[in-house]
C-alpha cells in the first residue's frame, strides 16, 4: 500500500507516490504559470491547480495500480487566496502570496502591529491572506457578497477531492486571523480585517483527515472512492519536518521561489520576542520560528535568464561561473527583487546594484546577487541565535543542486550547513505527518526518524576569513538599503 503526496509549489506542483517505508515509487510534475499584471499584481488561474492535480494523478496511475493507494496527503504554499461561491466555483483568479495589491490596507493596519504580533505571531504583512480578503471586500464588494469561502490553494484542491471546506493550523497561522496560542479564529482579528468567520474553513491539526475522495472525484481521477485526504501542513512546515527540524536548536533553510528559515520551538514564551515570525508547526501542538527572503530561487532564475540567456537554469554552467570568482565580490547588491520579507516587511523595496565599474564581469554580478541573498539570511540567523542555540542548519530546495552555492552559504553564515541528497524534503515531511496521522507511527518524530534512516548529508564548512569579510559586507548592504529607502521617502 502507498501514500500519494501532493506538493503544491509556486511555480510547479508535484505528485509523489511513496511506499509506507519512505521509498519513492513514482513522481509526476507539472508547471504552474503565474500571471504578472503590473503594479505587483500576481495571479494564477485556479483551474490550473485543478487540471494539474488530475494530470499528475492520471500519469501516476499509469505506473501504479489505483487500488494500492491508501491515502492522499497534501502540502502547499500557504498564503494565496481563491474566493469561491456556494458551489465552490472560483469568483476571482488566485491572488498569489507575492501579490501586494493589499499594501495600503497593511499600511493602515500597521498601527496595530504590537497587538497583532502578540496575538498572531506576526505583524501585518502583504504576504498573509487576511488583508487580501480585506482587499476583496473593499475593492470588489459585489464579489465579496457572493463569497461562500475564502480558500487557499490546498483547501481548494481538498474541496475538489472531498467536497469539504477544511484547513489546518499551519495555514491558519499564515492568515493573520488565528489566535496562535488557542488555535482558533479570533473575533478581534476578524473584526479588524472585516472578515466573517463563516467565510473561513473548519480548522484541524496537521495529519487529521480532512475528508474522503468522493464518487465524483474518483470517476474523474481514477483514485479509489472513500480513501482519506489529509492536510499535512504548509510547505515550509513540512520541509522543516523533512529536514529533521523537530527539536529546539535545529534550523532549516529552504530555497524555492523565496527563501524560508525555520527553527523548531516546543512552546511559546509568555511574551513573543520580535525579529521573527511565530507559526504553527506541522507537528500538532508545536510551533516554528520563521523568517523569509521573498526572492531566492526567483533571483537565481533572473540571473540565469537576464545575465546568461538561459531558458532553463544550467547549474553546471553557473557552477563554472561561481568558480571564476573565488573571493568576496567587490560588487554590492541589495537583493529585494520582490520587496523585503519578514520581519522587516517592505513591499516597496527593490533590488539595487552598486560599486560596478567597466571591469565588472557578469560572473561577479551573479555571485554578488547570490551573496546578498545569503547575507540577508545570515541576518535572520543572528536573530534566531538570540532565542535558541543553533546546533544544526539543514538546507534544501532547488538551489542546493549547486555545491558552490552550498559552500557560499557556509562562508556567508559562518556556520556549517548540511545538505541532503534527497530533493524532496517537503514530500518526506508531508509523508511523515500523514503516516503519524493515519496511526502508522506514534508521532511525527518517530515517523520521520524511521523514514530517514540511512539519510546521507553533505557538510559544507565555512572559511573563517571569508565569513568575517561577509559580515562586513552585510553591514554595507544594509547601509545601502537604508540610504535608498530614505531617499525614496524624501
């Protein structure tokens, strides 16, 4: 018997069939296509998520018998929204998590940041979905009146499969509407964001059964009718589990479209320290501390496309380019291609290139861009280290396909980093949560430990001299950012 894991990312979604011992049977992948409308409006057609899900299932069932699939487990990007009517039909295109049309609303609500932070674990942000719902209410009131539910992408896919409107605590903790400690929608927050509770999903813990495959969806997909569908937590929470981030002191860095830093936290302190976001974890009843860089793999793709003319990233070519620059680059880059992420939210920030001369090579521009992303992450690590002793850093995501980038991370952070050979850490984490939820293991911790037995990690150790230089350069980068930010405001 096997488990089908659906991992829904920003630019692609994957279906992975796993044996219950963690062995991968088959994988299918489809592209998601973002629509950039200008003025930081970013959307996607909800039908694409429905079509891609079916296409993935159909491809996998050509390789594996449907009657051997025991359950479907879902993990996904977290803060995009799809308003649907009473029949579950989308009323608008998906408003993606990177979309900042809600920035004026966030500016308005920022006066409540101190209160919001202690209630929800985060200050107001354009990324979180609550203010996107507010935007729909204020700017498209006719649509808002027809909204039966505001769904995120995994909730929408779950509805298509089960007919149920169900979410889990990890997604709820990314709305700005959840009482983080109590695990319920908070009336004060709902009032502030002007959203009625009945327009939100029922909440469950990660690994709980959300519903069962309906007869209609079984006929469409070929999946067995009646098998359970489980929400297993947001992609970053599942990635943390997949990396083994299950006890305090363990930290993961996942580099997809954006870069996400997460550390395990067994319990919340009475007063939440700032300089990070506090979210619900994929381990029921637990929490994670989180920060992010909004452009990570997206910046790498920009470099590959605009500096090297690549339609698809050629990691071997980029490795060669990085090896040409075996020193700390003299170029200075502010890496905020899509704004600055948590905790210093600045949706208006943009990338800046400085200290460029006629002697500057494109390989130096490329390396400087990567350095700047890792220097921003290094600042987050410094903040995390004030709250927990960082014992181990595990890295995953597409960018870890480059050993040179992994070594660059270690040099910038001044800490060893460990990279797994398994590119599907998020899928492994999702599987671990699902198997614990199905009763195959007594806990998520036991599931992950068993499934990852024999895991191979590669350690990258920092060069102390380069690490000192990068800390100096990081301070220069921050000074440049502040200078540009102040100039834009004057």
